[in-house]
C-alpha cells in the first residue's frame, strides 16, 4: 500500500538554527498538507498545496516558516530561525484532490525538539 | 473563529466496556471526518459522514452525524485493547471550499485489559 514518506523522523536542533523537513506524498496525489501537532492537541494546518501552488498558508508563521513544492510532487518545510515553541510533531498529508470528500493520508511525521 | 470541540479529553475503560466520544462544531459542517491516532503513530482516516442524521457502522464502531450537522459522535461497543489511541474529528475549514480541515483536540482512549 502506498504511503506518505517523511524525513527525518526525528530532529533535535538548537534555537536560532535552521531546520528543514521533507515530504513525498502518495504518487498522483495533487493536494499536500503540512500540519503541526503539539502533544495532546489535534493537527493544526500550516500550509496546503494544490500541485505546486499554495492554496492556504494563513496559519503559517511566515516570518520564520517557508514551504515549497516546486514540481508539484515532493515538498519541503523550513524553519529559520527555530524557536523553543516550535518543538512539535510536523505531519505531512496528501489527498487525491482538493474537494470536501477526500480523505487525507498522513505520513509518520518529523518530531522536532528545539533546545 | 471556527472551532471544533471534543469531549471527553480522556476516557479510561475496562476492556469490554463501551466508549463514546462527542464532537461539536461552532458552525454547520458540510461533512465530518474521523481519524484515529495510535500512541506514537500518525492519524489514520476512519470514516466520513456527509448527510444530516447519517449513521455508519464499521464492525464495533458506530458513527453519527447530527441532524443540524453541527455535532457528531463515535461509539465503540465492547472495547478491545486494540482500540487504544486518540480519536479526532475534523470538519471543513471556512466552509470547506479548499478541502482543508480543522481538527478537534481529540479524545484519548485507554483500555485496561
């Protein structure tokens, strides 16, 4: 069964450093999402792509976070500089389309710890 | 702003007991999805409800969508240790035109064998 791939699985970084996370969605899935999940909370959407275009980045802290999906396939989420409050699980998800009726397939996530 | 709320936050049951989690939205939803996240895992899609008053069953799991499409529930009959995890409901953000979701905070279920 096809899966969403993410790397790294774990990342420890010092505050003020730059970090990057990578996501490879299920083949053929046009829609890609990046979520942040704080322990004990539900996933919170950071950015949504449709192919290579950003559909929604209203919750992305743009002063330090950036995301790209240059060829409409895999995607990178970057934080620079990292802050202590960025410690969380970063989840990538993909779906076949953008409509209301599509389920989302999540990757295993990247656990970020900022020290 | 738009909110999706779930209760209870935690539920501890003895194996074999039933379990119910409730989801309430501040706005009317066109549809609602449920996900399960095992400890240390990632959310996995369980089901989607679309119609007012809809009831769907998956083995021991029963999902309901309220008549007003502002609430939903998940009921598990005779829980098993394999049911352990956090159950999230999620509704379309801002009317759902973009297909993105707002998740509740989840209900964490623990099952004592």
